[in-house]
C-alpha cells in the first residue's frame, strides 16, 4: 500500500513538473518580448529628452541674443 502511494506521488510530481517547465518557458517568452518593448521605450525617452535639451539650449540662446541686442 505504501508503494502505491509513493508511485502515485511520483507520477503527480512528474506531471506537475512538466506543466511547470511549459509555464516557465512561456514566462521566458513573455519577459523577452517585454524586454524588447522596453528597449524601444528607452530609446524613445532618450530621444525625447534630447529634443527637450536642444530646445532648452536654443531658447536660452535666443533669450540671451534678445537681451543683448539693445533695441534702438
């Protein structure tokens, strides 16, 4: 009777581990797809802040030029 329980337990562990392996592989695919999307978002944020920095520098340059031109 004890051997039957152990055999049943081993079979259920094997079945569960097979499901776990499939689930882990699916999670790996999802996380790799998510990471690929994150790289794109990182580049977009970098380009956005570069554009903001350029506009800020140009705005400051225009303000300095306007203030030093001395209207006559």
